[in-house]
C-alpha cells in the first residue's frame, strides 16, 4: 500500500487493509493497525486458547455466554500471535503487566524494544494498534440505533461536543455520537488512565466528514498538540478511532489472513 509522507493526514476512506509483508518491520515512525475476524472454527479457537496464560484462561472462563468467551480467547490469542511476529518470540512465552487502570503492556524484559499496543473488539471484529516508542490507543464500536445518543452525550461529553451533536440533523447524530465516543475512548486508552480522566474534560471533533482531532483539553491546553487522532473504517456498520502520541507518524493497516490462524492451516 502507498505510505503517506511523514505527518501527512490520511482520510479513513483512503486506508486499505492489506496482507502484511514478510518480513514484518516496525520502525519508530510507524503505527500498524491490524484487523481480524473473531468468529472462527472450533479447532482454531482451541489452538489459540492453548497460547493463553493461566490468568487469561481464568478470565475466559468468567464469561457467561460462550460466544463472548470464544471472542475473548481469539482476541487475546491473536494479540499474542501478532506481538510474537514483531518480537520473533513464541506467543506462549509473552508476559503482560497491567497498570492500575487495567491497560496491558509487555513486561520490560520481554519486549526490550519498547513496543506498545492496544486492542479493541466489538461484534465479532478486532483491531490491534502496534507502535514503537510511543503510546497508542484504539477503540472499535458497532453502530447501534437502540441507544439514546443525546442523553448519553449530555451525561459524558463536553459542552462543546454536546452543542455540536445537537446542531446536526437527526439523521447524522448516531454517526457523530459514535465518532465522538470512539475518539474519546481511544485517547483515554492511549493515556492509560481509564475513566479517571473524565470524558467531559477534553473535546474531540465529531461531525461526519470532518477529520478526527483532539481539539482541547481542560487540564493543559498544550496537551492537544501532543496527540493525534485518526478515524478508521474497518467495515460496514463499524466506527473506530486511533489515538497516537505525537503528530509525526505513518499509518499502515493490515488484514490478518484467516489461513494464518493456528489450527486452520
């Protein structure tokens, strides 16, 4: 795929999801995003489950519905497979640590290369953001018309975002709501602070067709210049956003090859 010049904006519609090259390389100016389906044959799910750590196995068993449990297994197993490709390590040997807000990271002695990552999954699809030497966050949502978007926005969004949302025609509000929600989630996930950073304390763009951007932060107005947001379109009915520390980076989007899943070859 064509790579934009460093720091150049790239519209969501212009991003293509290509099969990754061999060998796979990630330099400090790149951010890679992977897209993968989570609904697999039982043999593939079982193979990926064998890659999980004991604590991940316990978490998987806590899901009440079997589909949710299987999607968790595939999402976490594939995370290990993808990171293993970058690090040239056995996915089963990777170890994760978690900050006080639950954000995962590779333990220092495992990565040694300061690889950061984040993942999100919804409605049978997963996205993974991978970078080197910079924080990243990603959020994926499936469009739902059954939510009371305006009421949720008034409770969680900044006054400027609420005003922008309510100024739109009703036909555009659902997309604008999810634009705002995914961009906010991606940003707080990248910072690793969870909801300890109130969603109404910073403002993002949300109008459909307007580039994703962190417009303002209450804690420090200069913070908005330290981050960049990118809209992603992973498929019909989905909305996604990527938050990256700094403005100077290149985006590459990869599609996980279904034939590469363990147990499906």
